[in-house]
C-alpha cells in the first residue's frame, strides 16, 4: 500500500478527509486497518492576506512547503482537501515535491459517471468565481452553474463565519437548501459541494438535488490510489491541460 500525504488548508475539511479515508480502510481492509497517512497543516490564517490580495503565487509557495514536508515524511502522493487551494496549486511554478490527485478532476469524473449535464457549484467565493470547476466540468461536456450574486455572498459568509470553525446550524442548513432549490429551478441536475466543509452541513438527505461530495470523493480516490486500484497521479501542480 502507498503512503498518503494530506495537504491540509482548512481544519474541518482536512479532518473529514482524514476520517473518511480511515473509514474506507475499516470497511474494505478490516478493523483498524488503512494505508499509512501523514497530514501537514500550515495554519490557514497565515494565507488569508494573500487570498484577499489575490496573490495565488504566495499561497502556492506556502502550500509547496507542506508538500515538501509530506515528501520528507515518506508520503508517495498527496491530496489537498480544500477546493479553493487548487486555484493556487494550479498556478505555474516549480513542480511540487509529490504528485497529487486534483480534487476538481475527481469530482468532475464522478459527475460524468453519473451522467450529469448541468452541475451547481457551492463553495467559497474564490471557488465559485474561479475557473477550476468550469474548466474541469467543461472538459467532460458538463455545464457549471453558480448561484446568483446574493446567494454567493451568503454561501461564502457561512463558510468563513461558521463552517471552517466547526459551527453548523439549522438556519444555515435551511439557507443552503434554498440556494440549491434555486439552482434546481435553473436546470441543474446535481450540486457539487466544493468547499470541503459543506458536506458536514448538507447531507444527501437534506439536498433537493443529488450531491457531489468533494471531500469524500477525494478520500475514496486517494484510497483507491493507495491500493493501486486507481492510476497513480502525475500532476505536480500547475495548470491542468
């Protein structure tokens, strides 16, 4: 089995990724068993000024330090359970120290397998306004639909004021369900939960549309990679072509 490195960039999403990866092992390998894991986390707050300034190169430089530390710890490949971070990881620059699975590619592959044609995108404002998911979905002939401006603001505020700090309320759940209902009325046939904390707030039973849970999909793909059931990644940061 291959050694997984988890490049953390937000607390709750990274914790869910770690737990779901381990739980895959318990279900598929037996009690208390899973491939080796190392997690590295440079506090998210240290990157916020760069995010607010749109300095994705500075964020990439910080993330690359974590990848280097994962490599030194013996990891064979990495995942980053933070969708927004992929805006920075896709920036041109030196190759990362390890190959990694790209979260948007994993989610888009599942959308294609499910036969989706128009997918709503829920994430941070950086992700909803950014090119990562429109590009990944368009490569599979799937349209990406983002909420309107007011709903994007609401989604983003709940993420940063609540979800990333482990706060999950019924009021916020109802607000998200309302956004998903409006995406459904615009023709979406699924919704991608592409802030890795959102699946802790919205379950498939809550959602008016089928969900694409980016956190658990990435963990499952990582598990399959660790067991050589999935092609070993070659992406080391930079643009996806």
